[in-house]
């Protein structure tokens, strides 16, 4: 005879297991844990040392930031290729407008915010109001911003270092964990709460996942989708400012490493490039995965070309796995029909 108490416990455990759903967050979290173990026990035994963390965590934090911004755009079914140019412009503004002085830093940051809003509005209006391709629009806007940045900054700027306040904060850490990563994790949590609990955020999700239904229900879907581009540009701006503070002497290549990696991080977080619901927390885990993977490849001595090939392969594999994950039931039914297992046919009697 089984104890009723234990029987009830067993039933609740079974019910919990049945209700458990394998989501992209669980999958990418498991992959990150596995990669961290490989990094510590196979690649380098000093992976979790304070020196390694203080070098790696700022990079993770900046990628988390810009990938979160990219996730907002991808949720609308678009993609933002102006990300590197926006980040680079932020570095140029912080460097030149502040003149390397803390007293001028606030004015530089305000100008950065204004520039990001303008870039986001241009992208959003051209894509959503005029129904142009996001690839073409953001690529063209990125080129315009890059050209303006070169003219604004000059080949050899008279100021070589960002203000001390921003560089000190960007370089600060807590036990080896960068303040940038801590701030990025907090932002990812806030973004998740915003998208799932706040009315405006839920309307943005509804405008992206089912635009026609949102319009029929009275939502101004294009305005919400335009706002996604503005929010994304502002987040890129924060990432660009912190990246400039982290390296102290930003140049015209400041944002280049973050275009492909931001898209890979969002895709690894379970998003599809055709639009729909995104998870900033899963995007955070994707950013951790791609940054740690790149670190491991550097430690093993692989060239930048090999690392780019591997990043591209991870993107393709991630997109393929997401397709299979989201369409697994229909794929199983198709395979059953193809093999005759799901048709109910039997061999004729001889």
C-alpha cells in the first residue's frame, strides 16, 4: 500500500512534468552551462578567475545591450543593419562633444540621445509608414550615418580620450563582474517585464505578432512598430557610449563587431527573423553563449576568419533548430505520412 501523502506528491510531480514545456530559454541556458564547463575544464582552468571575468564580462554586457535592441526590431519582422554605424557615431560624439572633460559629458550624452531618436525615427518611418524593406532602409541609413560620422569626427580628432567619469564607470567591476554586465542583466529583466506585463509592451508584441488583428482591434500597430526602432536605436546608443568608455579611445570601427553577433544572440534566444515574440532573457543567454564561444576560439588560437565562419555557422544552425522546434508537430506528422506510419494503411492479404 502506498502512503496517500506520497501518492499525492507523486501525482503532483507527474503533473508538473507533464506541464513542463521545453522552451528556447531552457535550451540556450543548458547550452551556456555546457559551454561554461567546457571553458573552465578544457579550454582554460582560469576561466572564472577575476582577471578573465574582468576582461570578458564587459564584452558580454555590451553585446547583451545591443542584442536586446536588435530583438525589438526583429520582433517586428525587420532587422537593423544601422546598428554598427549608430554605435560608432555615439563614440564620436562622446569623444568630440565632451572634449575629454567631465563637465561636458552630460551635453554629449543628451546629443547622443537626440541622434539615436532621429536615427530610429528615420528607420521606423521608412520601414513601417512607407512599407520599404528593413534591410535596404537600415543599410542605407547606416551608410549615411557612417559618412556623417567620418566628417564629424575627422581622420585625426584633436581629443583622443573620452571623459574620465565614463571610462571609470565602464571599467569598474564587482568581484571581476563588470558593472556593464550587471546593468545589461537588469535591463534585460526590465525589458522582459515590459513586454509581458506592461500594457504598452503587450500592445507592441501584439502589433508585431499579429499586425492585422491588432489593427482590427483598434491598435495603432505602425506607431508601436516605429517605436520599436526608436527604442532599439536608444539601446544601441547606450551600448556605443559604454563601449567607448570601455576602450577609452573609440575609432571608426567601434560598432563593427556587433552586427552579426547581435543577430546571432537574438536567434539563439529563440526568435525568428520573420517576426514574433522575443525573450530578452533568452537573448541575454544567447549573447553569453556567442561571446564565450568567441573567447574560447581566441584562446585556442583560431584566426578572425575562422571565428567569423563559426559565428555564421552557429546562426544557420540556430535558425534551423528554431524552425524544427516551432514546427516539430507538423514535421512529425509529415514524416509519419511519408513513411506510412500515420496513414493507417495495412499490407493487402496475399
